[in-house]
């Protein structure tokens, strides 16, 4: 079946439907969406025996899926650390899909490789990170952490005379991994993928907000002379705090170790003159991971691995084959820094968002979101019976309802209030376990969120909490 005028018309219809959705979602209630079973039933059935009209299938897709879409791009969505999928990035991503580029190397897509190289350099400049660092564009922080840890594993074993890329882990020297007690679960996924084991780690004590304690780290470093990977965090997923890198990185380097940082959203504080001090010393880390689809507001999927030691990065990831020609070794070949061969040309959307917002716009977005988070925390703390457990220094904070009524009752009231907030649909929050208690997480990570949204949200939370108390 050849491409027809109908298929081109389907592109135009998809664009109109997408624009309609984005126009509606900002004002639409964030009520419970259609469930998985209902959506599955709409789309399920035998494999079609014949093809379908392109316009019809796009209309069916939109009609069948739209009420099952979570309002992640809405301005009062705070449940997870999701960005806004800014429309400039979406438009660039549409072009990326239409162009159909496989950004495995320069010969496959000279434009994809060139634009990705510019986006990588811009990223380092925006975040004021060492310019000699290498950057890999991956699907998100999960794989970005994996890539950084792969570089760490390879380099530390190389220093012991072992080539893990060629000889694997059979008989390899021992490696230690030290992780803060409040590390995100994607870190453990990466360790599992790399054969380092998600349970064979030494946990380092953290303070009340989740920052790694330098004294505890120093003791753990002295416990063994084995090569060590220490995994830090820029932006704890509940409280938003970051490890004291200026203190912990020198400790690790003095011990001959490698510091990797999970900075999925927190690393973007480096773009702000007002907040970059929260990450003092992070520029000394050996590798770090962050997301573009969080505070850069790119569409999904987009993540970055940043490694100060380019050779270690390339050794861990590079793939060679005779058909993967490299016409100029002086140029950056995108496939040398990521685990995928066939992959999306993510550099187009990343470049587009940096071009759209610029240095000042990215800094202003970070500053505004932090200010809105602080405004929300102050407003919620003023409501009787509502406890804000941390004052946000970045964009994250956690809340308990009825904390003075005992732990179990506080858990029940917190869950009930969040359920009520979700039913009311004015804003959308979620719950999580923090220090053994159920809390409401608030994440402000959208360029669309305004101070007026914060005022509306405070009123919505107050109303939900009053309804829960009235119901007993």
C-alpha cells in the first residue's frame, strides 16, 4: 500500500486533534480517567484482515484513547515530576517522526548527528559543566543512570587491569557500590542491568530530608580498599534536596573512586543563578544523569548522560561494525555514547527547547517553579491540621494530613484527602511512603504552572481536607 493523499490528510487531522487536546487540557478537570480495562476493550479484537482508512483510524485512536489520558501536561498536575511537553518541542518532535531518522551515526543522519552535537554542547554550557564532558542522548534518567554506571564500572576495572567490555565480570576484581539511603529505584535497576546487583550495595545514612551524610560516607570508604562507585543524588524525589557534593566528591576521589549523580530533575538547578549553589561541587562528579522531559520540557522521551571522562564513556557504549562507517573521526558520532543502535533523533527536540527558551528562559522557569512550590507549601501549612514536612528548597515537598492524630490515623486521612483531591479534579497529587508514613507528594515541574494555579490549588486542597474531616 503506497502513501496516498489520504495519509497526508491523516497527518493534518492528527495535528488538529492534538491542538484541540492541548487547548482543552489546561482548563479540563483532572478527574479520574477511563480505566485500563475499558480502554483495552475499545481497542482489542482480532488482527485486522484488511487495511483501514487512515483518517478513520486517527479519529478512532483519538476518540478511543482521549478519556484515558492522564492530564500530565495540565498546569495543576503535581503527582510526579513530569514536564509540560512544551509545544515547541512537540512540533520539533513531529518533524523528527516525519523525517524518520535513525540517529545511530553520521552517515545515517548527518542532520540528526550534527544537531545532537550542538544540543549536547549547549547542555553543558547551560548547566555550567566541564566542557570536555561527553553527552549521550537516551530515553530518560533510567537509561542515563545505566550508561553513567557502565562507564564507572568499566573505568574502575580498567584501573585494576581488567577489561570488562571484552572479558565480562567472570573473575573480575571486586567493586563496591555505596548508595544514599534515599536513592531512587532507577539506580538499582541500572546496577541490576550491569551485573553489580541491586542488593549488593552499602547504604549510606542520610539526614531527615534525604541528604547523604559525609561522615557516614567517610567511614564506609575506609572500610575497604576495593574500587568504589558512590552514587549521589541531585533532587530527592520527595523532598527535592541534594547531597552535599562539595564535601562528598573529594572524599570519594581521595579514595580513588567514581562519583555518579542521579540528577533526573535536580541537575537543572545549575541553570539558575539563584539556585545553583544547592549543587556546589557537582561539577567535580565523574558522571551524572538528567531528564530533558522534566525541566527542559521536551516531549517524551529524552534523557542525558554526562560523563567527564569521554574515553570511559565511549569504551562502555561504542559499537563497531563494517557497515557503520565513520567518515570523519573528528566529528561526534552519536551512537558512541548510548546503548541503542536504532534510536530516535532526540537532538532535534532538545535543540528546539533550548533554542525556544534560551538560557534566561530556562533559568526563569526553574526559579518560577521553585517559587510556586514555596508558595504552595506556605499556603498548605497555614491550613489547620495540614503539616508540611519540608520547606522546599527546590520544587518538591511532602505533606501529611491529621498528623497529630497518630500515625495510623494520619496515614488514613492523608490517603483519603489525596483521593478526594483527585475526585474533585481541580488539581492532581499522588501519595508515597516517606520515613514509614504515607505522605502527599507535591512536584512543581511545569512551565505552564502559575502563581494563580498555586492559589487555586491551595483552595482545592483545603476543600478536600474539610470534606474528609466532615465525613469522619
